[in-house]
C-alpha cells in the first residue's frame, strides 16, 4: 500500500517494507505587505530502519540525489497541495549506528511549491509567423501590381 509518493520515490507499506510516515506538515502564508500568498511548503518525516526492510543509508543518499527536482506529491493515490513541489532540503537525525552499521534514522524532507512555468515565448513565435505570412502576401501582391 502506497502511503506517499513524490516522483519515483515512494513511502509504502508492504510485507517486506514498512515506511513509518511520522509527520506531514503543510504550510501556507499570506504576505500582508505584498498582498499575496507566499509559496506553500511541505515537510515530511519518516523513520527508515533496516529491521523494517528499508536501508537508511540508501534512503539518505537517494533523497540527496533528488535535491532541486520538482514533482507532484501524493498522499495515498491523491495529489496533495500544488501541482508540483521542489525538494529543497534533506536532513537526517537520530541515526542509530550500533555495531558500526547504520540501522535506522529519522529523515526530514522539506519541499517548496515549485515555480510555475513561464511562457516560453510561444505567443511571440505565433505572432512572428503571422507577420511573416502577412509580409509575404503583401510582397507577392506588390510584385503582381508591378507586372501589370
């Protein structure tokens, strides 16, 4: 059973893996000076443990590779919050390193609402195509007039 998902990364509950989703915090603020809503934030904490089928070292390494990437966040199978969140911070604490091996840890993931895509000049391209067609028509009609 999927508890949460962001991109390819899943926190799930199966017979072999138990991702202990400890905390899910969603924030939104209103900036009174700018009269606008600030970017929304999301914080997720979970406790990967070798005994529960999840290698904490691998989890920490893999999440750090995803820093700066943006994806939708799902709780269960439903999208949660804005269209996309960007992973901006990965931290680990309460690391259990008994007998020289990391057996467990608490991982905190911090996300921020992703920037909306800026229009990539598509309207400019369309208008320049129209101008080119219009200019070509005018040039063609001027040539026809000169021939007559």
